[in-house]
C-alpha cells in the first residue's frame, strides 16, 4: 500500500514517472497541475484564478491547492495507496497535508526526490508535448511518439502547455528553488526522503524508484 510523494523540479520527469507507477502499481496519481488545468478547461472560477498564476510560472495560492487536495484525499479509491505528483510544493502545503493524513489516520511511506541538474531542464520542458485526452507525456527528442506529434494511444494531435515557454520555465525554476526545495529538509527530518538521480534514461530512473518502493 504505497503512499508516495514525487518531488522534483519542473521537467524532472516526475509526471512521466507517476504515470508509469500508476500502470505498474495500479494506484491513482494525484496531480495538482492536472487538476488545476482541468478546472481551467472547465472554466470554473477557481480555474480562471489559477491560470493567472500558472501561465506566468508562479505557484497558485496555498489555500486553493490545499482545498482541492483535501477534497481528493477524501475519496474512496485510495485504499491501495496513491502517488502525489506536484503536491506539496510549499512548507504550508506539507503541513496541511500532514494534518489531513493524520485525520485520515494514514502515513506517508516515501517521498522520492527526483534530482536533475537545472541545465537539463529547459530543453526537457520546451520540447515537452502531451496528449489532450489521456494526458500521456511525450517529448520531441527524448520520448517521441510513433507518429509525429500524435498520441500513440488516442491518435489525437499532441499539445504544448501554455507554461512550457522559456520565460515561464525560468520563473517556475525560481519558484521551485525558493518555495519547494525546503521540503527536502522537511521530509529528511521525517526520515522518509529518498533521493533518485533523474539524469538518466526514463526506464533507468523508473527502476531506481521501484527499487526504493520494494
Ligand atoms: P511542473 O511540475 O512541470 O511545473 P505541474 O503540472 O505540476 O508542472 O504544475 C503546473 C503549474 O500548476 C505550476 O507551475 C503551478 O502554477 C501550478 N501548481 C501545480 N501544483 C501546485 C501546488 N501544489 N501549489 C501551487 N501551485 C501548483
Ligand atoms: Zn492519448
């Protein structure tokens, strides 16, 4: 029953690894980025508010993301575990999560930090594409679809995220460094932090993560 947090800079590959973990372990992925993009697509008030932050590469306010995660963690499909991808991203979010889990009487098993040098991140992110239907991630050089610019599964045209531009990436990296990196220390103190070198082949990084979990 693994309950996992994937921690890492934008472009570290945590979303890609999360999808692979879902396939292998059969537990749900909880991605705040995906949930916020879904809210934006549906044109909700929260979605509109969130996109003003997201498009510039800033973090969405804590109370907004904490609210959606709380709601998600209250659902019934999490008995076998879950993979938190992109949450928490700040110390107040981590503290709120601890509180929610305590109320649910469950504990985190592992926080996996995928560590990637900043110099690798910009090309990774600007070449990133994804399927608008199944969300499967691709990359124009590192993870090519079989048919150029189309999802292998859904056959629909891939899209690029509005915050995957060079300017937004710089802002996102700064937010990561200032607001998210302190979580490494936070979870080290709780003795559940595990570091994985993310500078390698996808499959290689994946088997390192699987090793940690077993
Ligand atoms: P990445 O990790 O590649 O930046 P995500 O899809 O996880 O991509 O997040 C995209 C954007 O959504 C972030 O830049 C931020 O604006 C917002 N977001 C996602 N998760 C959070 C969070 N936990 N707290 C605040 N903002 C978030
Ligand atoms: Zn697809």
